């Protein structure tokens, strides 16, 4: 058998059944069929099971054993095959003259034989033996390689600097992002807190205005009730069947209700600010009207007290009334607490005289 046939036969014997190439890291399951480690594990992964590609027996990866003997044979074979290729490689010959090339033309940068040296194509060209030209070319390549290596070192340094800059940029961006989120979180908390405060103030203001309007509605309702009582009284007089009595009492009724309407209109508001002299003058006016109309008119003080009591009762009956804070009883619950204030406007308001009236009624 020739050497080429022997190599081909041995190469077939040393080839993996999966990749059809020389074994690399040969392993064998208990069935003694040899495979490349990478080929067998890849095959099992694709198949989804761990069967032998040759005999189909099932094994696990723990059953595989490295075939050291086969690995040494493969290594020896590759060394011998490389040497044989180097020995069997023929020397290069000139394509024109079929002579061995032994020279190198520096102008045309090509190898040539001795016959080519005297040809017209290479006339007056600088030529060197192959060994000498190879040595010079290798020296040039070494110099070029050193230059390239120097550039590679510089580029590597620049790349490292860029990588450090990139890391710094990412770190800075991450820190800035975290800071922005923290600031916006604080801003959100501040806005939510301000929203709660504003909504609370709005609710308080709404409650204040609602209570104020309710108070005004009650005052108007009280005036309406007073007018309804007057209307009922007038209706009772209208039902008077005796015409003579009705006509005799008509002028006095007109004047009495007119005077009562004038005197009782918001008397709880303005009467408390009147001085003693003003009250006496008002009473003299009432007395004069009583003499002229010959009607039995109540005193202005009694009208004031009656309306104050009526208004106070309506306030005390309503726990949500805003004026309840001014009508607080003492610990024993018998008398109402007096109001101490420095402003004359509050002293002359509705509340101090009402408390005096209530305490006077309690004492009596």
C-alpha cells in the first residue's frame, strides 16, 4: 500500500462519525464508540436524549470517559501528517523556463529563475538571492510590525480611556437619574401636602360660609315667622263679623302693626348699640304713638328681649350653629359664661346683652 493510501485509511479510522473530521478531545460511552466531546454533547442537545449515534443505546453524560490512547494517536498522526506535507511539497519552478526559482526581482517584486535574470523583462533590474531577499523582507515586516504594535498599544490605551469615560458617563447618568427621581419625589410629596392643606382650608371656608348663610336663612325665616303671626292676627280681625267693631279698631290696628313692624325690624342688631338716652327717647316716641293711636303697644325693651330670647333659643337648638361658641354655660350649668372683650363693637353686639338676659332669667 502506498503512503497516501495509508494516510487516507488512518485518517478514516481517526475521524469522528458525527463531524467526519479528525477527533478533538475524543470520548467514549460504555459501548466503546468514539466521538468528539463537543460533537456528542451537541448531538444529544439537538436530539433531546442521550443515545449513542451508532448503536442507539441510552447513556448519560456521567458515563462518558476520555479516551487518552486515542487522543495520543491523533496527536502523533497530526504531527507526522504535517511533516509529510512539508517534505512532499515540491520546490517552486519558473512558469516560463521550468527552472527552479532562486532569485527575487525588487523592481517587479516577483521570484524568477537564473534564465529570467538575463531576459529583457528584467534587464538592469536589482535582483537578490531568495534567502537574502527573504531576510530583508522579513526585517522590513518586523519594522512594520513594530510600528503596528506601537499603534495598537496607543489605540488600546485610547480604547481603555474611552471605556473609562463611558463608565464614568453611565455612572454620572445613573447618579443624575437617581437625583432627579429623588427631587421629583420630594416635589410630589410637597405638592400632595400643599393640596391637602388647600383642600382643608377650602373645606373650612366652605363650612364657614355655609354656616353663615344658614344663619342668615334662619334669621330671615324668623322674620317670616313673625310676619306670618302678624298676618294671622290680621286675618283674625278680618273675620270679625261686627262691622262697627271692625271699623272702630281698624285705625288702631293699622298703626299698631306699622309701629311694631318698624320697632321690631332688626332690633336685635341695632338696639344693643343704643345708649340709655337713645333708648329713653325711643320709648318716649312709642309712648306718644300709643297716646295718639290709643293702642296698647309693647315697650321697645320688651320687644328687644322677646326677640333676643327667640333668636337665642333657635341658636341653642342647633348644635351646628356657629354662634354656639358664644353661648357656653359655666361648669355648674346654671349660668352662661360672660364674654370678655376689648372691642366696643363686640361689647355692643347681640351676645353680651343676651347673656345678661339669660342669666337674669336664671336668677329669677
